[in-house]
C-alpha cells in the first residue's frame, strides 16, 4: 500500500524533539503524574502509565525523576494538580491542528493557545471541529532500508493493523492505541526498533505546504509547541523541505 512520503518530516520531528530534551522531560513528568493519578502507580495494571514511563526511558530520563512523578501522582508528594484540555483549530489553507495541553491554570493556557493561533495566521475552532479528521492509533516508522517481507511478517505476528510503504521506501506500522506497548515489544523482540514510535492522532488526509506558506505554517506549529502547557501538537499539514 503506497502513501505520501513523510520520512523527511519524521526525521525533522525527531531531531527537534532531541534538541528540546529538557522540555520533553518536563512534559513527560506531567504525563506520568497525571497517568498515575488517574490509574494508580502500578505500571503493570496501568497501560497509560506504562507507556509514559517507556517514553521517559527512551528520552533518557533518570529513574529517580520517574519515581518522583509517580509518587506525586498518587499523592505521595506535594505538587501542582494538572488537568488535560484539548484545543482545536486551523492554520493556513485550512490545515487542521489539535493541541493537547496539561495545565494547572486553564485561563492562562487558553489565552496563550489562542494568542499563538491568532498571531501566526491561524484560528481557534470549537471542540470537535477538526478531531474527526484524525485517527487515534499507535504508529511505528522504519527506515527505507528495512526488509519489507521480514517487517510485514513480524508486524502481523505482533498483532498490528497495517503496514504501509511510503513513496521513499520507508515503512509505517499501525496498531490500536491500547495495543501499542505490546506491539512495540513484539517488534523489538523480532529485531525491529522503530525510528519513531508513538501513540498519536494520525491525519486522514494531508495538506501539503511549500515555499513561503511552509515557513509560515511551521512558525505557527513552533509557536504552539513552544508553549509550556502544551504536551502535543497534531496536524494534517505536511511541510515540504
């Protein structure tokens, strides 16, 4: 199954993530704290917490930081109480954007998100205005030199939903979000470690940006991602280099 090539965008996203490791740790600590508060501090029976902890280890976060976040979540340590809020909106050419936040001050967060949209050519939308354009799933991206037949066999045995071959030869494996950790472990046991592995909101269609519009759209996405209360930004915009 062929699809639009996103390999350059994936590498760009991974490099940007690595460059902001300190901020990534802050976001992961919030996520671990909330996951522990909502589902308890036992990793084996709290899938969301298990996924958050796996992401923290992948980001090279020290174990002590992870344990403190879990303890804070289950009430063992004092700290801020965060709530999750999702905002939706549009960028240039009507590109869809979802902004997931965790905040201890709802008024501050909505003001900052709205300002980032309006200052950079976007618009806030109503709840549900763009979420229907995305699918919640587990996603694994593999480099073009990966063996297609071996990956296909491993992915099917792991219980994945689909394997997509992109135009540049890279591969994408998808699965239900609640199966992400199990599929990830099975793929790695078969020798396949993804360049990018995450539970995400995948757009059903893409809006391609080039030239000046690409720069403007990237500026809007960067403004949103750089807000302290923002955990994730999802979009159907594809920025062509």
